[in-house]
């Protein structure tokens, strides 16, 4: 039976626990709601869970044009520093949040014991790459591209209807997303904590196969991955959300949290 979705809300949330903490970072044009079912399950297992609302999100697409990649990185670092000191500390990033999570794991290795990347946005599909190129060429900075479906890249129509993400993508803001992709890609080989990567087979936003290959070829710490056959990009809200949650719970609760030396 598929886990029921919570009441839709774009707000940040924090759930207090006693057995370690988890930072959950949402995607570009999304909100913390994307990760709420996962956070609820982790909280039930005893973890403190914090999902901040990243700058430029939860308002209107126009707000994203005022935000830089450094703003998102600083917000992610502030959120990490707000977690309680108890171990383990786990960072989970979805899509753009996966890029931020990667940067946190590399820049603050003493604070990140495990890393989970859900459909991380390292390789965009063709139309995403085209939009990024237009943005970098300063073409169409006043454009707002409509998403193929309101609610995002989700196969489950009910879940898609409830997802409070932006229904348009501001072209200008994609330059900043591109900066994050470059920074995170260059950082992959310096990850020192166990890493789990999860992908939706029917992802129409991120090229899952290319991204998985990139991670496999560059992450030298303990690494594992899994594909979910019944999901598109927003796997935490899609048909496989129960299986995704179970997989992450097992990873978070395992004792394989030792780190390796940087190369």
C-alpha cells in the first residue's frame, strides 16, 4: 500500500528526535513538501529532521531571479550548523538539493556522516540543458518556461496535484543552477562518507543513467545506488515512495558510517 501524502504545505519544518539528525534539502522550484513523507518516516524512527525552505522558493517564480548559488549554499550550511550535535548527522538532497548536499559533505566532512542523493541534478535532460544554455548566453532572462505538468515530474497524478511547486521555470535563475552543477560535479571525488544515490527510471528532468555513471566513476567513498521502476523525477512523492523510504531508513540506521581519507 502506498504511503498517504501529508497535507500540502510549502513551509519549512523541523521534527525533533533523539537518535541523530537529518537535513533534507529540496529541489529547484520546489519546497520542503517534496521530502515530508520521508521526513515523517525518519522522525518516527527517532531522528531529528530539518527541511529548510531555500531562498527564492515558496513565493513566486520571480523571486528565484534575485537569488545566487552562493545564497543557496550559505542557507544549506546554516541549516547544517543548526542540527543538534548528536550522531549520526545525515544529509539528504533531492534534485538541486542533491547538489547542495554534495557540497556540504565535501566542505564539512566532520559534520556529515552519511549522504543520500535523490535524483541529483548533475545531468539535465535536453530541454533543461537548452534552457541553461539560453540563460548563460543571457537570452530570455525575462522568460518563464511552463512546466509540462503543474506539480512537477511525477507519475502519480494525485501526488502531482498536491505538490506546491512553481509551475514555471525562470530562465535567468538557471544560470545559478548551472553554477551549482559545476561546483558539485567538481567536488564528487572528495566525498568521504558513505553515499546512497536513488533514481526514478522514468525521470524526464534529470538523465538518471548519465548521472548514475558520473557518480559511480567519481565517488571513491562507499557508494550504492538504486533505480525505482514506478517513478519519475520526484521519487519521494511518486508511486515508489514507500520503497524509497524503506531503502533510506535501512541506510540511515546501518552502522556502516566510517569515513575514508581524502585523496
